[in-house]
């Protein structure tokens, strides 16, 4: 009901921005909305586990009644909000499946401060700055405005991660009336109690995709090795610890085909300790993760009584979160870092489809996995370690440092 009430309160905002579509396009969107409703009600394993069917139907009825007053961006924003209100991280409206652009920043939360950690050359002087507002809307209020529309959200941790990204999506900010089409947006930032104002226009997705953070980890030092399992890298740290950085999921065949070579590499080392780093991993095929575990479990050189260490953060989602549950049991593992963005008792496995006229893409959950008997919304680490801005800026990976210390106890 809370989501429904919030969406209802924004009807005046959406309706006030009159940029109505031609009649044929309105008809096409009405057809798309009908198709969307049919998909939600027939494909999702339990579509109304959070939002009631009556509230869903009311939002759809209101949206269709408002079509003559809405721009295409506003229609998309409303559909994104309705899909978000379904209440699980695998039921999503992908606004980026249509034309879109981004403001040239990557944001990251440090406590309650949202800082710029990557940008284009034009705005490098803003690196490390805290975002204060966009078009006079304070950052905290931006979060309250956007959180009802975000995709990929299972809990409060993935909600923040999703906000960090979607705040760059100019199309969504236009749909919410925060920025105007064709106008630069006023960004106010703060660094060391000094405020600065910049009027910034969005850039293409192609340019946005080229933005890389200049911040690098220097401590602990390591050199990652390719093990022919794309998305998984490896190094021996401090001579006795095998460290795997598991950022994305390779094909199962890649793991199976290269398992023997990895085992030989491990056998030739002095590694007795095992760390698997799932930070930044948004998911994939958890059967690939299980295949990876079957490659490591036969290795007798590891201290399985001490157990492995798994590293997590708010990006650890979907299959990555599932494999944390699996590996915690299989490897007698200790979890260190931040709570996962994925809920271990969650709706999952995306059914993907596109709307017939607009070709916008969506996903719906078609499975439910209750991995833990105890009700929870996240895998909370055995040892909570949160990196500060100062540690991030200095390149100190305090989570990995704590993991290495764990094996010295």
C-alpha cells in the first residue's frame, strides 16, 4: 500500500508535463500495457506477493486513463514504478532497452555520503566529491523519489546499489520531473566543506560505458592470473592463501574444461587457505558456481576445518548470493564484508519478454528459492567490515585485509 500511495501522489506531477503522444502511438502503448498485464498475471510465479492484485489493477487503470496526458518517458516511468512495486529483484522494467542517456558519473555510497568515484575527463576535478543536490533536490530526497522505481532490488542494500546507478539515468529523472528534456541539470557537489555548482548535460550510453574509476586497490598487493574461466581470476597471496576474485559467471563448460589445470596450479603452490570474493557480482548461473565448488572441494591441501572465507557486499545478488549460501556450507566458510544485496529467500530466475509495439524489455520471476529456514532479507556477514571513503581513496581493501588476518588467528 505504501508504494501505491506514493505512486498515486505523483499523478499530478506526471500529468502536469503535457507532451502528449499522437493517437496512434497512444493506441500502441495501450496495447503494450494490456500485453504487460497479461504477462505479469500468467508468467510470474506469484505476482502479487507484495503488491495486491487490486492495487495493481488500479494502477494499470489509472495509467491507461492518463495516456492522453503523458509523454512516452512518463509512461515508461509509470510502468517501471508498477513493476518495481511487484517487490522482487528479478521482476524489472528495463528502461535502458529504449533510447536513453546518462549523466557522466559513477556514484558510490560511503555511509550516508554519495560520492563521485568515476567520471569523464571534463569532470575529473569532481572525483571524490559528495553529491549535494540535482536541480535543487537534495540527495536524500532524490533517494526517496527514485526508490519506488528502481530495478534489481531485493532489500535495502541492493536498493542503494540500484540507486547509485539509476541516478545517472537521465530518462528516469525526466520521467520523475527532476530534470527537463533538452536542458542541462544543475549539480551541486561538496568537497572538504567547499561547494561547487555545475550545469551538466547527459552523454550517450556508448560514452558512459567507457567511464572507468581511477581508484585502484594497492593494499594488499596482488597480481591476478587468468585461469581460462572468464569472470574468475586467481592469485596466491602471502604464499599460503588462494584468492579468487569472482566478478561474473563463466559458462559451466569453461569451469569443467579448465578445472584440472586449476587444480594443478593449486597443487604446485603452498596454499592452505581459500578466499572467494563475490563482491561486485550481480549474478548469473549458480550451477556454474556449484561446478566451481566441485573443482575446489577435492583439494586436500586446504584447511577445511578452519574453512574458507567468502567476501560479500551490496552488489552480491541473485546467483552470487545463492552461491554464498552454498559455499558457506560446502566450504565451512566464514562470510566477511557487507550484507548481500540478494535475499536468500527470494523470487528468482528471470522470464524475459518485450512489449510488442515499443519493444521495451522486461523480466518476471518464475521461481522461488527458500535457501534459509530462518526469515531474513540478506546474508549478513559473520564479520561486518565496511570500507570508509578514506580507505577507498587510499586503495586499502580493508575487507580482504580482514580476511587475510582471519587465517592468522
